[in-house]
C-alpha cells in the first residue's frame, strides 16, 4: 500500500469567478480536433482531462450566484454520435470550463488550460489520445508519444 496522497489540482476561469478543484489523476487525457471543439474553444483543438465527476468540486470564491456565472450550452448538433454535449462556460469572462455527455453524469471533462499556473498539470495531463484527427490543422504535428489516434470519438 502506498501512502502517497492523491494529487490535488486547482483550476480557475480567466476572471477567477469560478474555481475548480480536482482530486486524483484524470481518467483520460486527450486532444480533440473536431469542428465543435474548434468552435467552442476558439482554438484548433481542445485539450481535455476527464475526471470522475465526484472528484471535481466547483466553487465560486467571489460569492457569485452560481446560476448567474456558470452557464451551460446544450450542444445537440455537433456530436457525431447524436449525443447531447453539455458545454459549460463562465458568463463573466467566457472561459470554457467543462464538457459532459448528457446521460453520463459520472464523467466530467475539464479543459486543461484552466489549470494554467498549477505546475502539477505538467505531470499527469499530457494527452495520450487524439480524436477527430481528420480535422487536425495541417500545420500542427502529432503529439509525441501519443497512444491513440482516431478520426472520430470513441
Ligand atoms: Zn470567469
Ligand atoms: Zn471535440
């Protein structure tokens, strides 16, 4: 038995109205090059860390009313599987926060960029998979040492 404590990671949106604390290592880490992620993030790929939902704690350190700062966009069009994706974002600063498949409440996917400033993310958030590689920007290389590369989501 190891007594090594589970890692804690601290994330926040750009304005700091929303803070996200996670415990333990992510279930999976991946880049997604799908067009929906490109639009939603304003970047040519999304960088994601999936966690067990009960290992994620979302707080509002400025005392904001959660429903006024944490907004959810129900994305019912972009998923190839036909699954509705719940995309949350900060209503104040626009940071993209989490994605979750409707009907999969146990799994919550966090945008890795939110952990900027937490040095620990370097250790356990390197992506091991890439999805929708068919949409990868032509000038962008593959992740070195990446394990799984697929042209769709699994
Ligand atoms: Zn914010
Ligand atoms: Zn995607």
